[in-house]
C-alpha cells in the first residue's frame, strides 16, 4: 500500500478532500495511519466499541462518534489490544480514551479528542456501519481516511476510483 500524507492529499484533491476540524490527537505508538473506514456511533458506550473491535478489522480504520464526550473513556489498553489482535488499522474516537501511558507504547494508531480515567459503562446501544460526522467531516463506511501529525483527511469512495490505496 502506498503511504500518503494528509497535506499531499489536500494538495491533490483540493476541496474534495474533507479535513476533519475536530482536535483529535494521537495516543498510540503509531502517529500515522490510513485505510478504508468503518463507522460506529456510540455515546459513552464502550460495550458497542468492544463488540465492533472483536470483529475482523482487515486493516480498516474504525471511526467512532462518541458524541464528543470527555466525561468517560470509550477505549483503553485492553480494547486497543483487541484492535491489534483483530487486525484493525486504527481507531479514531470523537470522545475520550484512558490508559494513556499504555497506549503510547502499543503498536496501534489511536486518535481521540482527549483522555479521562473513568471507564464508560453505559449499556450496549451503539449503531455500527452508519455514516457519522464530526469536525465538519462526514465519515462513511468504505471511504478512505488518512491520519498524520497534520490532521485527518477523508476521501469519498467516488474519489478512490483510479486512486491507488
């Protein structure tokens, strides 16, 4: 797979490249990632995230709309380990993570708005496989996402035709 930089994608695709304006930042050891998107909508619901990460990831990046909640963490070191073990390319969370010290040493791309030590314990009620939006970007299953120190860029499936990923 060719590796892309978010700035290069913006230069190549201009306004067609969606730039996520949410201030997510990297927490895992991997400071860059790219791949096809899968989505989950779950606010303060770590159980739905656990269920999704238990599925084969096949290198996809799971984009989680956690409602921008920083009240509780959706992902910690155990779920990050699950993501690695099941072949997820990374996780982007519009919400919080925990176990930051452990995440920093794990071979995974985890991006989130922030961190808090309190674990989410809401009942499982998430919606997998749905379009989610945050930070003025729309994330659809099957679209392409690229993350690096410059930010997060999303390319639609239509733009991917003829584009080597």
